[in-house]
């Protein structure tokens, strides 16, 4: 891009310098014409060397340097700032070009050099010869043309920077949206917002939430008889559908570990009907697994376990952090799954008591729960009409 911009600018410089050289020659300003033609010839030779693949850096710096000095020399030769039609304004192109090509820091010396030459022009103005061969009308025309041309170029540079800034902001917004989407795929929206605005530890106590665990039955034998990529694709298909159901019922996916899927309702945002939402989710998950044909001769069943009760939710760690929930209710929900029955939804007593008037249950009876002793459990069958 830098080389293309340099070539395009050089072509304009060659044309402009040759044109001014012809004007000066026409009115017998031979020194000024010679400077213009020499500048044009040097630039043309530089463009020719670039076409043969030579490095353009030396040419870039010489063009900036000559673009700074040549208008000043023209101003002296033609008898002063106004007598030369304000031709020295063209020196402004040099620091602006450095600003575009190098950036603000490296363009500063070029700007200082331009201001120095401008100050020097004011000092030597009374000392230079005020007479040249250019008609007054032509000088006035050149003054207007020089001011107009430099103004137009300045506006073009400003427009370039504005476009670059807008493009940078557009790309930044795209990257921010990607980062936001990625963060929301890892953390709940409310937790993500808190982490972005604050750096304190996130830990919330919930009076009552509902937790669901779902686990693929016979996962180990399945991995032994299916190619690894097919196993991954199968789990991705199932869990992607589970994700859509999670979004549908306004609950929160906590994590997946291998073939295990964990969901919480009522955390991180408390909701009064957390048990009802999770029960409906579990029933729709079961219906999907029973009605969907994944592959010929492939029977997929999940054990699903649920429970309700108090819990703590928060974020663990500062790197690769995750949102999680802990508590006795969570542990019991995990036991409901691990000691459940394939294809069925096992519910502990606390959750059963919350929604037994709205859903149909089958009593399983008292079973021994590891670490908890004997507990009454139920199978969720459906929702009451």
C-alpha cells in the first residue's frame, strides 16, 4: 500500500513540477524553470528505479526532503512569498505525507522542519529581490491555485485519517462483538458483565435453585465401537439441541464434561419457578432422545437426575474461569443421575414437593444414596394437563 501511494503521488509531482516549469520558462524565469524540470526528472528517474524492484524507502525519504525544500527555494528565486504566488505552501505536503506514511511520532521532525522553513521565509522576506518576470495577474492566479491545491490536499489527508479511524473503530467493534459472544458462551450474561466492570470475587448465596444432571448411558462401550470423530459429532448434535432447550426455558447451562451435561435454574438470576422450568426442560430432553433417530442400530439413552434446594454460585479462578454452583442440593442432584435409571428422570424429594401439583410422578421408593443414606425418590413422567 505504501509503495502504491508513493507511485501515485510521484506521478502527480512529476506532472505538477513539469507544468510549473513550463510556466516559468514561458516567462523567462529560467532558474525556477530549471529547478522544476530537475525535480521532475529526478522523480521520474526514481519511479523508473522502483519499476525494477529496487527498495522504495530511499526514494520516499528523498521525495519528502525535496518536497520540503524545493518550494522554499522557488520562493527565494521568485522574490518572496507573495511574489512567488505562495508556492512555499507546497512544503506542507511533506509533513502531511510523513504523517500518513510514518505515523504521528516519526512525522514530528518533518513538521518542525516545515515550521522552521516558514519562519525563515518570514525573516528573509525583506532581503530577497521582489522583482520577477511573472505578470501580476498570473501571480494572483498562482496564489489562488496554490492555496486551493494545498487546501484540497489537506482535506484529502483529513478525509483519509477519518476513514482510517472509522475503519479502525468498525474493526474494533467487530472484535469486541466476537469477544463478547465468546465470553457469553463461557459465562452467564450477568456474570460476564460483572467481571468486565469489577475484579472482585463473585460468590452468591441462593435460597433455592434447581439443578439437573444428564449422562449418556453406555458411553464407554459406545466409544469402543465408534470412531472418535463420530462420537464427538454425536455428542455435539445432542448437546447442541440441549443448548437450544436451555435457551428456550431461560435456564443456565453450567458445564459439559465428556458425556455429562449440567444445568441450573434460578442461578445466577433467581426465578420463582426454577423447578417448573427445569422439569419441563428434562421432559423435552427425554422426548428428543426417544423420538430422534441418530443412526441406524444406535440406541441413545440418558440418565437424568434433578433436585432443588439452597446453593452457592460463583466464578472460580482468574484464568479459564467458569461459573459453577455448589451445595448439598447440587450433590444430591448428581446422585439422582448417577443412581438413576436409563431413559428416566429421577427427582429427589425436595424438588418433588415443589412441583408435585403440576407434574405427574411415579414413586420409585426409598433408595440408598451414597453419602446421604436412604432417600425417597421419584420418577418424573409428565406435566399435568
